[in-house]
């Protein structure tokens, strides 16, 4: 079942802080997104370092397109406006911001990484007398 993205690809200006971080340090935004998508198995720092290393040879879009596909698969999102790799190859900052916004709309606080995941209140069973 497919749902819709919470924001458009060019909607990165809605959150000025995310937009600025992504424009100047995209490895930070990618690292935060990836840590959440990996459910905390790998830290934001490790993801950011891998992204940075790939950035030195202009191949960072490869790993970020893999995580976009992971995000889409997890939440049933469509591949729009085109395939994941083309979105990241042509518009990396906008794609990272859109993914960040999607995670935020689903209750994650990316600045806290996996520790910022939505909390579900404990189920309380009525006490029987």
C-alpha cells in the first residue's frame, strides 16, 4: 500500500535549520536519517563519515539513494518524481531534506538519532479486584 510523502522534493525551505545544515554539511543530515532507518544499529557519526568519504569521490549519492529506497520501502512511499538514484544524483540536498521531513512527520526527532524515536505509552491493563 502506497502513501504520500509528507512534503515535496522542493519543500526543504520549511525547516530553515535542516535546510542550512544540509546545504553546508549534508553528511550530518544523511547520518541522522540513516541512523533512524537502521534503527540505531549504526551511529550517525559512522554514517556521516562514510557519506563524507564517498563525497570526496563524488559518489555520496549512491549510499543516500540506498537509504531513500529503504525509507520508501519501510513506509510505502512512491518513487517520485523519479527513481531514487536519479533524485539523489540530481538534487541531493533537497532529497535529504525531504527524507528528514518525512521522518520528522512520523514522530522522529532526528537531532537525537535513534534515541529520538517516537515513544509509545505503555499499555495499562485495568486492575481486577
